[in-house]
C-alpha cells in the first residue's frame, strides 16, 4: 500500500467516528454552556501558559492541527484565542463548523492534511497547537515539523502534549498489571495495522471502516525534526497521567488515569514547548 492508501483508510475510519463522538464528547452540553472547556485544554493551558505572552492566549492567533470535531479548538476560542482548526476529515470539519455556530463562537475550520496545512491556512500564527493522541497518525514527522515551522510567525510558540511513545510500546490487553513491551518503540518498519471496528469514545458503536494505520515514533524522532527545522526547545516534560484508560489496570483520579500502586513505573504522556526564533 502507498501512503495515500494509508491516509484514505484512516480518513474513512475517522469520518465514521464523527457521529458517535458528537454524542460521546457531550457536544450539546458543550455548546449550551458558554463556560464549558474540554478537560484536555484545561490541562494543556496550565502547561503552556508559562511560555505565552502574559501567560494567556487572549488575543493570540492559534491554529490547532488534527482538530477533529473541534471541541478543543473551540475551548481555546472561549479562552480568548482567535482560532483555526485543521483536519483531514470533511465530516469532522463540517461538524466543527456547526458546533461553532451553535456555540456562537468565531472560528475557522479548514479541511487539509497536516502535510498540506500551511498551504491551505495561508497565514502565520502566534501559537501552533497539537492535541493529545495525534501524531501517531502521522507517517512523516519531518514534514510535520516543517508544517509547524511554516505556520508559526517569528517568535511564535508550538505546544504539544501527547501519549508517550513508551506507553504505546506496552501490551495494552494485559489485565495482570505487568508492563510488557510488545510493540515497536522506534519507527522504520512501516505502520502498525489495527482492525478494531470500534471507537475509543464508545466501544458499543460498530464501525464499517475498521482498518486503521498508526506509526510509532520515539522521543528522539519527535523532538529532533522540530530542532532540525529551527525551532528552539523551551520545555520538555514527562507525565504519569493520561486522559483515557490506556491500559486495563489503570485507575481514575481527578487528574485523569494513572497506574495503580506505582505510577512512577511508566511515563504516560509528554509535553513539549518550542519557539520559532525571531
């Protein structure tokens, strides 16, 4: 299969996820409550704020790559940012535009892949943001880093929090609490194929387009392309909490999900802030 074939398989799967995610994400409540913010953005804002002018996104132009149905993007709008969301799914973009209208929020949503995002956005931003669970869907992080650089204005900030690549290497079906590495940590052997047929947000929904492809990326494979295009690393952190139940043994806390009785055993997420030089 070619790269385009992988993209089209993933796009068909994500198109199908839109309808159940509109329900699972509680979008009716989100649009009805002008104070509602996604939990992901609440956490990311705390981590990002020290690197923002006046520790605020108020009045800044922010672009959200791989924005899906837009609840995170619109959360940034509610925090005062001038937002643009970009996603490769036409159905997700259509849903995001409708959510913005229903919530009475100004937002721009563009249908494009990450590789093409800078051409379609045709602008430079104060903040480029990538939300959690995103980059495993990208085959080429050198192209991703180039897109980030092109979208940022000089002095602009890039921020990402995502699943830790070590977590993605762990067997996610073991119920005995043991951490056993069964999946690749490094890339280089092509994508991993999954035929799950359900969505993480609602495992009762059966999808027709069941096959998806994801790419492992080590920490160095994530960080080095950003440095190579010229971004300056401001912060890199690893965290012992994640927004979803990534392993069967995880337990809920008020911060998210953690490993029971030994959270220090495995990093679950990482966050990174970088700046395009003036």
